[in-house]
């Protein structure tokens, strides 16, 4: 008789182990390069922690940055840090020591948090596009529309939306039977990677996963695109070339972050479902690019392209150096 997700497990060599433990294989076909692949993972995770903490500290300590666009950026940084902590420790354990064993409950928890954080990030990116729309199309009403209360509510909506959309997935997987291989060919417990191991009817899981992805990626990308259509129309109506350049410049960082976040997400999504001839290691590398690159690059993009953040980061470092070399009289 087949047993459920939490009742069965086989090791990579099909030797029975603890029945409540699964095994993450890493990147099949590239096992000999795992140690080398850990180097960029370490660099990206270090950049993620340093960059996002720097953003949070700078915004928190500078009253001039207590504006909606920077508060949304803090939400994005917080989500990126949480998502990184959900994946990177286990990923490095796999790449360094082949320590892919993970309990069924931990696997379900990791799956929930990874996908929920990605959905929350998409909601925040949508909110940031709304912020740019209001700032450019309705500048006189900006302060009355994006109040602190509204920003706080948007943050709550992002959390609730991501959590509620992802909540059914662990329960849908918990009902499945795994009577064949129970080795997960991935670096983390990705929803479809686990579903593909089941020997029962997985249509509800596939349909719900596709629906949730379309509700997040599809709806958010459509709304973001619509907001930029209105922004473009408003900018083109400006008579001054300098004014048009300044207005578009305020959107530059957000556009870069959107491209960084959604491009690997879309590639990973479509190759998982429709790229049947794409090698498995390409699937997994794309999935890891989706999780590792945006959190590391987002603070760099905002730090480089946003004058206010760049100046205050430089000021903080100069202040620290000044404290270090100050000699008492």
C-alpha cells in the first residue's frame, strides 16, 4: 500500500531511512561542481544580508527617508532577507556536505515560506508601481493618498495574500501518496518538484499551483504594466524635456527591480511546466537564480540609482570612519 508524504522516504541509493525524512539531491548532473557553485551562492547571500540590512538601517535612521517609496523598499528588503534565510542555509549544506536530508514537516514549511515570500514580494512590487503612478500622475494628492495607514495596510495585505494563497499547498501535498522515488531532485522543496514524485492524482495540485501563479504573476504584471502605461502618458504630456527625464528617472530603480525579479521567475515558471526538453539541471539553476539574484541585486540597484540612499550610505560610512580615527584632544 502506498504511504503518504509524511510516512515514507527512500535515500538516493534506495536504502530505507527514517520514514519522516526526505532527501534533496541538489543539482543533478552537476554534483562534481557543487563545491564551486557554493562560491557564487556565498557571495550572493553575503550581498543579500549586507545590502538589505544596510537599506533597513539607513532608512530607519534617516527621517528624511521616511517616505512611502522607501518604506516599500524596506518591506522588500525584509521579505528578501526572510526568503534568503529560508533557503540559503540548507542550500549551502547540500553544496558543501551533500546534507540533503530534510524532514517532511520541514520540507512542507520550507515550501510554504519560499513561495509565500515570493508572492509577498510581487505584491510589494505592485505597490511600488502604484506609488510611482500616484507620484507622477497625481503629485498634489500624493501625501493624502499614500498615508502611513495606507502603507501599513498594504504591508498587511501583502502578508495575508501570500500566506493565504500558499496555505492550501501543504495540505494538498499531504494527501498525496509517494510509492516510488522519494528523492527530490532539487536544492529546496519546490512545489512542482515534490508534486512530480507523487504516484496518485496530482491534478488538483497542478491546477492550484498554476492558478495561484497566474493570480500573482499574471495579475501583478498586468497591473504594473497598466500603471506604467498611465505614467508614460503623463510623462509625454510634459512640455519640458528636463521634466520628462526627471519623471522617468524616478521610475528607473523600480523598473530595474521588476526586470530582475520577474524575468527569472517567468523563465523558471515556464520551463518547469512547458520546457519538457530542457535539461533538469537548467530547471534547477533557473529556480536558484530566481531565489538568489533579486535579493542580492535589489539593494544594489536602489543604492546606485537612488541619490538619497546613495548619499546617506556614504554619509554613514564616513561617519563610521570618522569615529574610528578621531583622537581625543
